C-alpha cells in the first residue's frame, strides 16, 4: 500500500476514473468526485487535500487501486471555525475490516502540528458511534451539517 495525496499523485485521471466507478458505493462520493473534477475542492473545503491509500498489487485499468481515502481540510460538512477536519472517510468494500483508515488518520494526526500549528484538535463529523473512538477520538458535541442534518462531532488532541 502507498499513502499519497491526490494533488501530488502523478496520475490524477486514474483516481478520478476510479472515483467515478465508486459513485454508487457511498452517497458522498458523487460530491467529492465533482469537487475534484470541477476543480472546486479547495474553494469548497479550504486548504487541505484528499489522502489516498492505494493498493499497488491490485491494479484497476493498469493503475494502483483505491483502497481507502479521506480528506484532511479546513472544512467538512459542518459550518464551523474549528480546524482541521478529517472528512469523506471511505474504505472500498474489498478492503474493509483491515483498519486501513487508521493509517490515513495517523498520517493526518502527524501532519496536523505542521499544517495547523494554532489548532489543538483534529475533528471528525459523523453519524457513526463506536468507530472513531478506536482511533483515539472522543465525542464532544452534536452538530448540524450544512444540509441541516444532525451529526456527531468528535475530536482528537494534536500532539505537539
């Protein structure tokens, strides 16, 4: 597996092609796909990137296969001054149960002090309970998403 970010990856078109094929796998992928394809990622989510965990041993159209991904950005689904957020957390169906997301989360946590030196926490917004606690996050409050849905806010202390 290789961990890379979308914006430094040498073949963004292969990632977009795979995301296009994954659009029916999860309701948030079409939005992420359109933000990347239409070059609206940063204008919507602020500073940050899409972190990718790619399987070099399993190829899709001759390119490494997306195993998991998450955004690490200023903004997620919650309109909040809190920063940074891990969002769009997804593991491809064939890779579930392997705790691959932990690799992306730990990378984001290690980058947080450099990228967000004024922040004390990394945040996640989710409807899930019991998932992110495994990765050291704690529930801190209920939140309202940009689409007026209810979500749970989690945070994890940044080690500086």
